[in-house]
C-alpha cells in the first residue's frame, strides 16, 4: 500500500485522513442526517437535499477506497476534485462568515468547519504536489 503512494507513509496517512473525513460525512448523511439538521438548524424539510448531497459523497468514498487498495496511477481527477471541493467549501464558509455571500440568510458557521476546510485544502495540496508523478502518470 505504501508503494502505491510513492513509498511515503506520510502521503498514505494523509490520504487515509482525507478518506476518513469523507467517510464520516457519508455516515452522517446516510445514517444520522438528523445531526446535520440539528447542527445547522435547517429544519426537517432539508432531509432531501442532505440525502442528495450524500449521493455525491458516497461514490467518492467508494472510489477512494478502491484507489487505496489498487493504484492511484492516473487518478489525478480524484485528487483535483477533492481539492476543488475543499477550496469551494472554505471559500463559501469564509464568504458567509464575513457577510460577502448569502447576507440575507441565516447561515451557521462553525469554527470546526472552517478548520476542517483548511485542513482538507492543505492535505489535498500536499497530496497533489507530492504524488504528481503517480497521479498524472
């Protein structure tokens, strides 16, 4: 498995951290959406959009697990997609936090969400840069 990640345990650990984060979110969407509804005070009517978003996250987790046990060769789109998603989430979080985006709406900004977004942006940048010979090969 380590060979798959350029022989670096660091890249493997970062990949697994990213995969665990996505897996946790998938778990919440599939098995505990009420927590998301309560945490962000969106109301029970948000169950359908939460499940819809989950329909995008679960396949990404499954692809990530597949790549973990096979090969990341040529899988640049997986890593770039993860980076762009994290960057968008961070941009949206900061935009709402500073009143640039969605000013007229009640948006719950949690500090841990901002920190997680920053961590995932950094992890994805490190993975893309460090594994570029593998993922673009």
